C-alpha cells in the first residue's frame, strides 16, 4: 500500500516508525514483510533521508538509486506498510504494547491526482531556495523534492501558498491536483511499539571559526560536495568552485572539521574519512590531473572498509597529509584558499594553496534537540540509548554515527525488537 492518506481520525498498527531515511525504511519493510502492520511517518515531503542526497555511496560507489529504488519497490507492493509524509509526532501516551500517538500532518497543497507532469512548475514564476541542494540553486515554489522523490508528487512551499502568483500554477494543472485550501490535520495512531529513526544533520560548519566556512565562498562541506558531484545537482556533476564556477584543479579535504574536538563534536563520526576518499574518486573521475590533499589526524576505516582506503593509496596525485588543518585563509587575488597545517610525521608546518576546500564535518543526531515526546534515555550528545524495549526504540544514526550497511543491520534488528516490545500488549 505504502503512500497513504488516512480518512479516519484514529489509525492502528503494530509498529510506528518515525523518520523515513534508510533506517526507517528498512525497519518498515522488515516489519511489513513479517506481516505486521506498520506506519512510517516522515516530516519532509518525501522519504529517502540523507542517502537520497548522495552522489554515490561507498564502498561500492553505487548511486543512491540502487538501494533506495529496491526499498521503494518492496514498500510499494506491501499491503502491511503505510507511509505518511509531512507528518510529525507531537505527543505519545501509554506504555509498550499500548501507545496512543498524536500525529500532525501538514498540507502538501497537491492531491493524489498529481501525475508529476511538471506543467505547474514550468509556468510558476516564484522561486525558493533549494534546501535539497543546500541552497546552491533554486526551485519553483511548487516543486518535486528531488528526482527520486517518493511519493512522486509535487508540493507547494507553504511560505508561498497565499502568493497571488500561485494561481498560474493552479490554472496550468489540467488534473485539478493543486488545492491551496488544504489544512493541517491531527490524527491518533494506536500502536504497540515505536521505532525512532530520525537520523542526523551535518554539524554547523560556521561555528568552526578557523576554517572559514560562511566567510570564504570556496570553503564547502562534505554534504555540499555530494550535491555538487551529482548529475542531478546544481552544476550537473561538474565540480566547480562557488566563487567563479571554475572547475577545480587542486582541492583540499579537511578531516575532523569540528569532530574529535572538545569545542565542537568530541566524538568521531566514523564515516567522514571514507566519505572524503569517496569524494576524491569523484574528482579523479572528472579531472585526471587534479591534485588532491587529504588532511587527517588518523584515518578511520573500520572493518572491510580498510580495503577502500588501501586502494585509494594507489592514486599518486592523492596526497595524504597527517596533521589537522589549523587555519584556512583566502588569497584575495584569486580567491584560492591557503591551508596551514603541521605535518605530524615530519614536524614541518605546511601552507598549501588550493582552489577549493571541503570540510569533512560530522554527524549530529536530530534527537539532540528534537527529542521524542516520551521519556527517552539519551547520552550527552543526544544519541538514544536503548532501554530493553521500554520507551521508543532508537535505530540507525539516532544511536550513533553509522554508515549505510551498519544502519540497515541495526534497523533490521529494530523491527524485531519492536515486534517483541509491542507484543507485550
Ligand atoms: C558526507 C557524508 C557522506 C556519506 N557517505 C556515505 C557513503 O558513501 N556510504 C555509506 O554507507 N554511508 C555514508 N554516509 C552515512 C549515511 O549518510 C548514513 O548512514 C545514513 O544517512 C543513515 O540513515 P538514517 O536513516 O539513520 O538517517 P537519515 O538519512 O538522516 O534519515 C532520517 C530521516 O528522518 C527524517 N526526520 C528527521 N526528524 C524527523 C521527525 N521529527 N519526524 C519525522 N521524520 C523525521 C528525516 O527527514 C530523514 O528522512 C555519509 C555521511 C556523510 C556525513
């Protein structure tokens, strides 16, 4: 069944999953395939989470379409799974086996008659910042969140719903799919267990004063780099520096930008070393002569991911520099960046000029400040600490920084934990 718009004010299921990233999708599918009823709620207009925004993912360097499409197919065909987008949990009452959850559903302003033909966006003259591309480009006020969006349905930015210019879009839709009068709804879900899979967000790089993000245009972050490299991204896969759209020839990756740092994120985000090495392959594929500098404290590539690191060392123009970048300054003449670091193997202080610098920023759990509305054990950084089925069951990157395969394994386990906890009713 999957995409779902409840007509009733009270719905029921064995498990409620909150957050439609790879963790939430996996828990939902695994639960539904065991013929247990499951509701997945996602606050954005489409599911897929951060993985949908990647260009490719390590270690196999597949595009996100591989993993996400297969999961969407499993979801769509399963009658036990229902997906509600633009939905958030506002209250949870009860105990394991018997929860009553209040769900608030925001209006999409586009109904199920939408065929995604795009004629509404073609005529639309209102533009908004494209959050999916981290503000590097714009979409129309009525837009499809991204090419893989599920549901494959347009959405109106609520900031523009009362703008007179929207009438053009309504008139252009021959199916009568745009309804600017839609209102928010509140419904109740009666469920046996709740799995919390609200994932992560990138650490705010502008807080790291010495690295120049927000001050120098050509300092970007690793998540921005994923969108730059994507064929569906703002520069259609060309890796160009923001100041002058010049394709890069020399680039620096700054590991542990804010991570393993008492002033920012004291923990290691576990994926950033591999993510930067993966991004080095994007550069190499497009620019065979480009020089790449990767500054690290020590490379963390757990388990079999070490093979990827070893393979990357064959690239003669990828220079691994042991030592943290102390400062990034801009050369005002050409807007290049000067990366200053100590080489901790030789003791030498190096200054290297590059076209663009990519900050490998870490992962902050969304539960840091958007906590489940139920007494939930969390550590000092906001990660959920599971409590034997009592309260919500955290999964994926709400528990700790994980790469996709570890997330999927954990989320499969969460499906079973929820079935056991919910069965207590
Ligand atoms: C730069 C970078 C590159 C990476 N590259 C790779 C890679 O190549 N390979 C790899 O294996 N891993 C990679 N990762 C790690 C990967 O992104 C994570 O493993 C994955 O995103 C975890 O999925 P998740 O479902 O836990 O969280 P998310 O992907 O964050 O999904 C969480 C979902 O919950 C939704 N949500 C949030 N709050 C609420 C709420 N209150 N109510 C309802 N819904 C909510 C969000 O909108 C989102 O859809 C990378 C990470 C970084 C930082």
